[in-house]
């Protein structure tokens, strides 16, 4: 009988440890992986598609400045790539990136499909920012996701020293 009691106590401590680990590891880890900066004039076809989508109101993303897009030579496309790791025990669902804009930012879009990250899994997620004029690469990126139906958010500052 004493052996059963000891086994139950050990089982309770193990279960408490697993629950504690799950509760304290509910934040995803974000690592800046890469940035690709390209003048929009070098991607004329993509830029024209963006211009058409914005003017027709069919753009799937966030427009920071209203009005028509000008000449492609005045814009730069920045593709931010983040590596996101889920160290917890629960699937991170509906992961989404959002950029806190500065005055020169024109529009932003990211992956269109639903992004889920399984426990222990690492995944690369990208987003595109179109900027006007000369500006720096440093941006605050907000990563939102859901665990057990509850919203969580992580702020990450992407800078060019990575």
C-alpha cells in the first residue's frame, strides 16, 4: 500500500510539472531571419498588380495611405521573414503578423492561408511592406496567435543588426 501511495505522489508531481511547463511556455519565440529589400521598379509586374488591387478595392492586406499609388520608382518593397518557434504544449493557431507603420509606409500584406504552429514546431512566416521614398528597415512587428481560443501577442523589433 505504501508503494501505491508513493507512485501516486510521483504521478501528481509529474502531472503538476507538465501543467506548469504548459502554463509558463505559452509565448512563441520569434527570431528575425531575413529581410529582402527590392526597389518596386525592379518588380514592375507585381507593383502594377498591387496598384490595380488598391484602386479597385480588392487588395487583401492593410493600406496605410489612401489614394492612388504613384510611379514604381518612388517605392521600395521590403519582405520580412521571421522564424517562429512554439515551445509550448498547445498548438498556436491563426498566427498573424502586423507591422506598426511609420509615415513612409504605404501598404502591408502577408501570407493568405491560416498559419498554425504545432507544439515544438518552428515555422518561417513572411510579410511584405511597401514604402515610399527613403526610409530605414527597422520596424515593430506584432505577432498575434491563439492558444485554446485565447488571443496572445508578442512584439518584435526587426532591425538591420540581425
